């Protein structure tokens, strides 16, 4: 298991480019299952989660080649309609194959994903939505078995604007007979990327970027070539790296509007952020950041995937702040590890209260999940002395060679391939 060794306390300065969005790619790959033939996805990040999704679709019979950020997927030979536990347990997003397999082939058997590192993450909205489209669904031996001759359009109201349920139901509804309305749909940019891809494939989706999606089902879709949007969470993490170290960092190749809630919070904390076109620059030189409260919410609210990074930042800010996660109420496994670096944080219910203004100092810390790992790296960059971040395979699921990007900005960080647990 690889680890990072960070010699912290260095201001980060310079320019770096963000990659393609993990959570968009994880929806775009299954979307190709809706048509027969070859689709190309450009600007794809080289991430472990992407490789996991490719392994799954290859298991279904897709021929997939991944070169230089482009994935070519030929779906003509899809013959297996089952996503086994071995794949799904590695990555919950595997459940995205449910909607497209069912819509195109009339059958899908997909393992139930179970819990995750920070608590329950149900998929009831995916299942209830598919039932509304006329699917028969049985839960047998830990598997969802879904069948339907042809899905029928219907009105579906989500109690929560779930990203995954919106994605899965969109992919199912595009081939259903008649009209489907998804009300209170997720508006995350990754969903917009997916909906635009589906329209490129011949789907008829209206209301993209709004919470009400109207879908007119079509009989057939064709393959499409599509660009993956930039990764707003990677970009946000790099901006916070600039802010937490008191440096000046420009992140290029992004859509700053996808990051507006994070940029606004950074500005409130006292650092300056300028952005235009496809880049954003945080300038924190000489600034002592102030404590700023954050509450996560569905897009365009503050993303839960930037919650852990904000807690790391608030550990060095002046004053007391509260960070509340309304999306994942238990997503705080980074807190005890940040405490090892000297952060003073108390978690109560779904809020963390951070007493800032502490000098962090290096220590050994353990990654527990993807975004938790990112917060530990940020803590290590701000801390004086040597920090070891263990088990960075979690980080590698969602950040493409993060250490290279941080080095480019002047960080002293090394990946040590090794065996320490
Ligand atoms: N929810 C339900 N029932 C459902 C589905 C969701 O109650 O059927 C609840 C969840 O428990 C959660 C809320 O709805 O409280 C939102 O969950 P959502 O379905 O939106 O999350 P997801 O689709 O499972 C995606 C991202 C996550 C990100 C969340 C929230 C992908 C592959 N994953 O997950 O990304 O945190 O949306 O924005 O797109 C990450 O990248 O680190 C990550 C975890």
C-alpha cells in the first residue's frame, strides 16, 4: 500500500491543470450501454474508480480501450446482464449499469451495494423509480433482479435530489415508451454532462440544469463522442491547498461556475479568488484566514465532497467554525486523523465544530476514504514537519497523481510504494 510523505509548511505557488471529472465519467461509461456501437469519451481521468468501471463493463461484454485520456467503448457485444458483487462492493457507482441494461435489454441483475465507510447509502430511490417505470424488481440473495418488456414513462418525484437515482432513472427513461418527468432531480454538473451525452445519442431530454427533467422516450439510441467536464472537486481541493498554505495557486481547465459555492466560501474566509473563462486563482499570501461556517447541500450548494477539505482548512483559520453535512450525516472519519496533526475538532450529530488557529504539526495519519484522504494531505501540507499519509489507495480512486500536481506547485511530497498498513 502506497503512502505519501509530506514535508509541510511550504507555501504553494503556481499553475496546475484539473483533470476530467470522476463522477461524470462513472455515469458516462454506463450510458454507452444504451446503444450498440462505438462511443468515445474524451478528457477521461486515469483513476482507479474509472478502471473499476471499465472492468465491470468489460465483464458485460463491452470492448474498452483507454489511451491518453480517451476511452473507446464498443458495446456491440454486450451479452452479460449481471453486475456481480465482486465489482459492486469495490465501487457503489457500479449500480449505474442497472438503468441502461434494463432499458435496452429488458433485464438486469445487479448486486446491492450495501453500506460504505461512513454509513448507509441506500438506493431505494433508484429502485422505486424503476418500479414507477414499470419494472418488476425482486431482491434475491443480495441482488436486484429487474425485468421489463419495455419501460413505460411516468412521473417520478424524488424526496431527495439524489445524483445516482437521477442518473439511473434518466438512463432508463430515455428508452421508455412515452414521457417521463423527473421532479426534484439532481442538478449536479455531472448529471448535466450525462443528460447532454444522452441527447447527443438521440435522447429527448428537456429541462437540463433544472430540477424538473422532461424525457420523451425514443425507440433507439446511437453511440456518441463526448467530452467529460472538468473535475470540480479536484479543482476545489487544489484551491484549498493554495489557501491553507498561504500561497497563490491557479487551477486551469475548469468551469469556475461549477465551483461557485466553494469560491464564495474561500472569499468569505479572507483570501482573494479571481476567476475567468476556464481558470481560478486563489491568493492567500499574507492572509490569516477567518473561521467560516459551511453547510453542505445539493448543487449549487456547497458539495459534501469538499466538506473534509474545508474542515482541514478551518483547523488553521482564526476562530471557531461549524461544518455541517446534510448529505452524508456521518462523513467525519477524517476528524480523528486531523486531530493527530493537532486540529481541535468536536463532532456532534452531523456537525463538526472546529476550534481554529492551531499550528498543525506533522504526524502519521491514516486515510479512511477518498475525500478524507484529501483533507489529510491538505493538513499535512499546512503542518510543520513530516506527515505520513498511509493507505492512499483511497485517494487514488479519485485524484490522478495528486502528488505530481502538488509538486508542480512547490510542495514537498513523495509517494512511497510500500507495505506499511
Ligand atoms: N439517498 C437515498 N436513497 C437513494 C439515493 C440516495 O436516501 O436511493 C440519499 C443518500 O444517502 C444521501 C443523499 O441521498 O444522503 C444524496 O446521495 P446521492 O444519491 O446524491 O449520492 P450518490 O449518487 O451515491 C454521488 C457521488 C458522491 C457524492 C454524492 C453527493 C458519484 C459516483 N458519487 O453519490 O461522490 O458525494 O453524489 O454529491 O457520482 C465522491 O466522489 O467522493 C463521492 C462520494
